[in-house]
């Protein structure tokens, strides 16, 4: 699902180049849960940004679901992050003008390809992916608000189900400014899972959470991996490592077995 080969990203500091990510080789298979640990400032978040296409590599390659990420244009990379990758960033990225529920539904609304059959369910192909819409207008804006959906709509039902699994469904009608840091983190995880990604990227998913909430999140991520999703997590939380299949360490841009 994910493969990097000699992946490198250089920056300049005081006029001298340095490799924040230095010839990294990494493979994460479907259903595998991999954690990356290491001190801050050693390239972990840069690596995640390269994998998701938010940064371009200086050298090497990233392949996600068989596609060379660096070869994608902005629209293609955005579509990949919405449909193939679920990305839980370290900073809060919920949209302030949308409720918790609408924030979670937003990725499905932006996908624009969840056609409903006569039962009101998204039209899926044999692999479980939504069938592409022939009516999608590429001239439409990249950011849209979710349409108002009935409570029994499949998208609303899935969003509530994700929020409930993270024990924040009672906040569905709230706005981000009303949430604590830990609550925003859990809502962001629900949003990242909305489109059933093939690859979940999580940057410090338990950073703002107490022990009980950490256990809730980690059990969900373990269940997601057991369901076939490749999960790559950066963490400083030793309690989170009990749930993963493999732990790697990043030090000065170099990735190795922990």
C-alpha cells in the first residue's frame, strides 16, 4: 500500500544543505500498523508530508496504492488525500464555520462520487470503492460545505457511528471553538476515517488525550488495521506502541528498526 525508496528531502540552514529525510526506505502493507518514534525535529512530520504529497522530495520516490505521489498534480494529490489517504495532522485543522458533524461528513461531500442507489446507499464497486461520478464538474470549487442531510442518510449515519466509537457523538452539533484539544483530536480522527481510506496517516493521534481516551483511539486504530487498512503513526506515547505490529525509529532523518 505504501512504499518509499531512497526518499530524501533536503532543506538549507544557514546556507548549508541538510537532509531532514535521508534516503528512507519504508514499506507498509495493507492491514499493517506501523509506528515511528523519535525525538522532535528529526524528520518524522516531514516524512509524513512527503508521503501525503504536501512536500515534494529532493530525491527518491513515494508510491501509494501503486501511484507515484510526486507525479501527481495538485488536484490529483488532493483527490488522493481525500479518497485513498486519511490524514490526522498534528495541528487542529477542523473548519471553524462547520459543526462537528459537518466537519466529519465534509470529505465524503468533497469526493463528489458517492452516488446513491435506490436504497439510498453509496454505489460501490466490487472493491468497496465508490463508483466515480460521470457528472462531476471539475470547474467547481475545491472547498464546499456538506449538503444538509437527513439523519437516516448513510453518510450521516457513518459520521455519527465514527463519532460514537470515539465517544464524542454528543458533540455533533457543536463548533470547533467549543471543543477541547482532545475532543478536536478525536473529531479529526473520525473525519480522516470517513471515506474508509486504504492508508491512514496519523501524526501524534494521542497527543492531547488522557489515558482513557488514548485507549479508545488506539483500539479503534487497531480495529481499522485489522480491517485491512495500512496505518502509519508517528507517536511519542509509549502506551500507544502496545497496539502496533512494528516500531521504527527516526533519528536525524534516518529511519531504522527500533
